[in-house]
């Protein structure tokens, strides 16, 4: 196996989360709140360990819904303030995480979720993007490509800023 890779691309897309999924239900009911997944890690069989930040006016209202509507959900509150709640949630059947792991695509966090729609940015080889999109189509997941193009590593700091 050589170390050469195909074209590296930056790919931004969004997709409708299936309506039976926890984050779809919560983000649709609380469409005034912003949801961000900061970490997803597969654990065991068909489970994912997720760090989810919920921000906005009345963010703690999400905790009432979790208790009432999802009594069997395994989660813990890592932080809460009037306008922010950080949750560690164990989710069953993390379908998108499974597809990302299967195709070997590194994720770029956070993943934004608003009103049932997830926005994801990936930087990887073009052929892996193609495989991932085939998987989404096979699962009948509608997606919209926001942008796709050759990845360019732009410096974050100027030469003068690097000195300080």
C-alpha cells in the first residue's frame, strides 16, 4: 500500500435527520435552540456516546423533555446555565456515525443541528465522500451539498502573529 492518496476535498453538506431520531425530535420541538454535537464515539454494538451542546434562551427546557419523552435514555448533564446545557448522551443506533466509521472519514466538529437538519463539514479523499454519499442514498437520506472543492490549508496566523 503506497502512501499516496486521491484528491483531498473539503465537503460541506446538510441533511434531514430521520424523524424518529432523538435530535430530530428535540430540535424540531425546540427550533429556537441551537444544537451542536461536539463529539461522537461508537461504543458497544449499535450505540454511540455523544457530547451535545444546546444553546439559546430557555435551553434548560430540554431537560424536561428528556425526562418526560425519553425516560429510558441514558444521559448525564455535564454543565447547565440559563442559556446552555451540555449533555453526554448514549444513543441507540447511531446510523450516521456508523456510516462515517465504515467509510473511514474523519469528522470536523462541531456538527450543527437546527430544526431537524444537520450540517456537517468533512475533509477527506474524494472517493471516500463518494462512498459516503452512496451510503446515504442507499438509506434514502436526502442531502444537500453546500460546497465541495479542493482542500486548501490556509494559515491561521500571519508570520508576525506567529512571533508573539
